[in-house]
C-alpha cells in the first residue's frame, strides 16, 4: 500500500509522476480517485501545486 499525497489515503491504485517543476526531482504519488477528480496537490519538496 502507498499513501496518496493529495488525500492521505492508503491505496493500491496510484500513479507516480515527476514534479512538473523542472528544477525539482521529487516524485508525486496520487491515487486514482484524486487523479480522476483532478484534486489539487502540492509537491512536498518545492511547493509546486497543480490539478
């Protein structure tokens, strides 16, 4: 199980994405429902936020 960075739920269905900020090397983990609903996220490393 992995924890979604958007909602904090444990999930088996998730995606790991690179932070859109080109200067940041962090990975963003989002569960399927948060991605489908386009819930807002914030990168823990650089504070980039996006849908």
